[in-house]
C-alpha cells in the first residue's frame, strides 16, 4: 500500500450528476478537512439541486466544460487532486447520438490529463465495468483488473478510450493517476432515464414499467454510497498507476430487479411491458473486487439490496419535484425509439 494521501482541496468534475453529487455529499459528511470545487457543465444530466444546501465554505460550484482548456488553466492550480466523474453516461443516448460521448468522454479526459500534467495534480479517473464487454450468463468468470478491454457500445468504447489515455499519461508523463471501474450504481439523484429510476417513476406516474429484450440481462448492482467510499479509498490509499475494480457482489437479472420494484410498490409482478431490445445489449457484467478488498481493506456497507432498493423507492416518492421536470421528455424519447 502507498502512503496515505490527504487531499485538502479537490476538484470533482461532474459533481452535479448522480454519482458525482453523491460523492460530494460523502466527502462533506465524512472528510471535514477537504474542500470541494465542483466543475460541471450542467448538461441535461447535471442538476445543481443535487448539491444544494451543502455548506458554502466546503463546496463551490463552477459551471463549465471539462473540454475548456482556458478554464482548466485558471481553475486547476492550487488544487491537490481531480476526481473525474464528468461524462456522457447513458448507453441508449450513445446509440442515438455518439458525438457528445466522444467529445466529453475522450477529449474532455485528455484536457484534464493535460491540466494534471501541467500543474502536477493527482488524478483519479472514474470508469465503468462496461470497458470489459460482457459475459455469458453461464460463464463462471467475473471481470478482474487483468480482463482484456472489449467494449461494445459507443458509450463504453469512449470510456475505454479515456482509460487508455489515463494509463498513457501516467506511463509517459508520470501523471499521478489511478483508475476505478465500477459496476451499476443505484441510489438517490439518479436520472429518470436509467433503469431503476425509470421503472420506479413509471409506477409512481401510473405508467407500466418497460423491460428490454428477454429481461434476463444481468447487472452487478452497488449502492452509490459504497461507490463513493471506494473512490475515496483509491484516491487516498491506492497505488498511483493502478486500476481497481469496484463491485459489491450484487448480480441480479433485470427481470428480478423489476419484479422486486413492483412487489415493493404493491403492484402485481407482471404489471410491465416488454419493449424493443437495446441494439448490441450487453448480456452480463460481474466484478471481482478482490484487489480493492485485500489491498485497501474496503468493504461495502449496503449489502442488503432489498433494503437499499426500498430506501431508493422512498427517495423518489418523496422527491417528485426533483424528477418530474425530466420525466415527460425522457419518456417521449423512449417512445420514439419503441422503448
Ligand atoms: P450522470 O450522467 O448522472 O452525470 C454526469 C455529470 O457530468 C452531469 O452532472 C453532467 O452535467 C456532467 N457533464 C457532462 N458533460 C460534461 C462536460 N463536458 N463538462 C463538465 N461536466 C459535464 O452520470 P453518472 O451516472 O453519475 O456517472 C458518473 C461517472 O461514473 C461517469 O464517468 C460514468 O461513466 C461512471 N460510472 C457510472 C456508473 C453508473 O451506474 N451510473 C457505473 C460505473 C461508472
Ligand atoms: O427502460 C429500461 N428497460 C431495461 O430493461 C432501461 C432504461 C434499461 N433496461 C435494461 C438495460 C440494461 O440491461 O436495464 C439494464 C440497466 O440499464 P441502464 O440503467 O441504462 O444501465 P447500463 O446500460 O447497464 O449502464 C449503467 O451502468 C454502467 C450506467 O448507465 C453506465 O453509466 C455505467 O457505466
């Protein structure tokens, strides 16, 4: 294990999105010596409400683009680390229009790496298990840090590209970088375009949930709070130049998750519609988190999925004003795609 790094002044890119904002809350609640500058472009997926109410002396929001070199030249000096969450993150959007994915995920990561190189700032890059492609349902294997990259969608190929840039900037220029690749997150503040919030808010709206394909695709669910604690562990105690996989042994088929939502919300298990499958739909993701657990001693706290799901459903029930403005346009887009 490397020496512990105690950052006092970090930039969190994408800190108004789902996982980034949960990470900002985590830092404010658990690490009182750290100030956070959120850099966020406030795309359709970014909402300043996600970090509203946090103490002004702990969190500052800078609205801007990670692709903006001049802005980074002004902002980055004086910070001791960048935690890079900002991305275009939704697979279905990447299939409809890949361009913003190439721009933000690839070019944006390049710009941040150049800023880290120029100002000698530590960088932690947040990535996804989707860079490894998919596994068959009956494959005994799970992804490890040694699994070859085999991305399938425009989204995951741009995330894979950004990981490659991070590795090259570390090896060639000595940028002090780490990478984490996490599985599917759930929890509060997730956009209604994603699977769990879409189905929960459909039920709340009196609309039937929509399941792609045969519903047997498997995702490896982790509560976003556990992702936050793992990112903090890698940022502060991870070995520079290394990659860590983040997962919490949460494999579940989509149909099982949907039935759990319907049951928890008092609806019959079959009260949903089958819809057109996602083109190129990855079958199964599964993370082996042994390195993170053994090397950094990390453990997830939210190990009861039914409990985490119930709390998430409750959050959407209580925060309709947060999700309602995005719901109609999101569903119109899906309807136009036959989904
Ligand atoms: P999200 O779409 O909810 O949030 C993305 C945030 O980035 C938004 O606030 C958006 O405004 C901001 N952003 C987008 N383009 C920007 C730009 N050019 N400059 C500055 N800000 C910009 O995404 P998320 O689900 O919170 O994912 C965050 C990160 O975690 C991504 O890098 C994603 O690849 C990764 N990840 C997500 C999951 C998951 O289950 N959602 C799992 C593993 C890894
Ligand atoms: O309405 C739906 N019906 C459905 O069956 C939606 C929106 C999704 N699905 C399926 C597709 C997937 O198998 O549910 C599963 C989860 O879908 P998403 O929420 O779109 O997530 P996924 O494509 O697995 O990617 C997510 O996890 C990895 C994040 O969006 C990525 O940013 C992250 O890298």
